[in-house]
C-alpha cells in the first residue's frame, strides 16, 4: 500500500512572531497521531538565519519537514499596492500574501493554513481529511460579537462570517476558479472599509464557497473568555469550550501582560517551554517583566489594589498559571 501523503501546513511569519510559530509547530507535532506525517511551509518575511535553523531542527527532531518560501519582489509589490491600513493596525503584507496560496504551491492539491497565534491540542488528521464537498475553503464561523462584526457582515452581504486563522484550502479548485485573481480584483476595486483586511476580502469573495467547520477547529480564546464571563454559552459551543482541537489567541495573547489569563494559556506556555525560545532563563525573564507590569499597575490604581488586598475586588495574579508551570518544569 502506498504511503499516505503528509499533511501540508502553511504558516506565515516574520522574526517577531518566530517564537509563536515555534509554539504552533510544537503543539501540532506533540498532539499528532503516530501515523501522522507533516510538511511545514513557512512564508518568511525577515526571519533570521538563526531562527530558521532553530525552527528546522525543531521540526526535524520530531520527524517532520520544514521549508521556507519567499515571496518575490513582484508579488510583494502587488499585495503592498492593495493593502489598506487603519490607524493602530498591526497587520502587514505578510497577512495578505496568503491570498497568493495557489501561486505559492503550484504542485499541491490541498493545504491547511494556520495563523501563528494558535495552539493545536489534537491530531489534525480529521481536519485534513475533511471532505470539502466542492467548496474552495473550509473554515470556522467567527465567534466575535457586537456592532463591529454586525457592520462587517452587513457591508459584505454575508449572514455567516468566517475567521481566516484556520483555512483548509482546495488548491486545485482555487487555481481552476482563479481565486487569487478574484481576491486581488476585489481588493483593487472595492470601496468598502475592509475592517479585517485580507479576512474581509476572503469573506467577500468566498461567501458562497466556504464549508463551515465545527467550532472546536478554531476556538477564539478571547471570545470564549467573554461568553464565560457572561455565564451564557451559545448553543453548539459546549464541546468546543470544554475541549477544543485548536485554540486561537485572536485578540488576547498569553504572552502579553494585559491578556495573560486568556483561556487555555497553559497550552501556549507548555509548548513554548519545549522550544529553544522557552528556556528557563527566558521564561524567568518574561515572569520578571510581568511582575514589573504589576508594580506599575498597582501604582496607577492604588484603590483597586487595596480593595483586592482586602478581598473586596478581583485582582488577577501577575503570573499566569501556565508560565509558572513552565518555569517549574524547565530544567534548561
């Protein structure tokens, strides 16, 4: 029997996100089935040679392959020309380059795109083998709420809006239907405010060609935390909230002090501790920065700090539980 082809995972990162990319890779490999095989394709924007070597060793050490791909100058100019940035945006051309997925992978028939702020908690094999039933994309409905999301849906004329952090893509169909060109044409001619950039473009172009997957394949930790605080879990979220296959740190990052207690932060720190970006010295340095942030916060909000000290108000610990566990378990 011929050996089954590997799961092809597409990621895109710059140097600043290299540690989080490493977390995603580790989490995939740690939770793989014994017969899962992986090839990682990393679209690099300025990842240093040192970081590249560390990432390759990380993957190869667990039996996977990892390759870097580069966007040529013409491709960069094309996508830089259609970017529309808003004030305080953190998005750069790296995000838009996934719209060239058909051109980047001419020899593949299917690929799984993942953002680099996700952790994978189960085997990706069931997702990889999903029958897209003639749809170009498989994606999870965005779990965001509020006026901003409602406005975006209304602008794009969609009743269901998907998050683009996890995308299963039929590359044969993508190329056959000139999907990359359609995305660029929309970006060039559209006069609507694309609130979420390339994600808005994907929703506009593929609103009738997306297969919606189960919520557990892209649980957005920030929105999950919000509904938990409200004490109201929407129908269909129960299994995903309890045991998601993929956690996506959309608007709340465990490595940032302000959002350090996001749901499932322990998965991030556990995976980081298995990379060379998570040695004991680095983890302790992060803990010290969090403590410094707490000191500044206490100085700015003495009344709230005093009430918390008396047990009359909530004052979350300076260190998330996952970081404490990672430090205590690190012998490096």
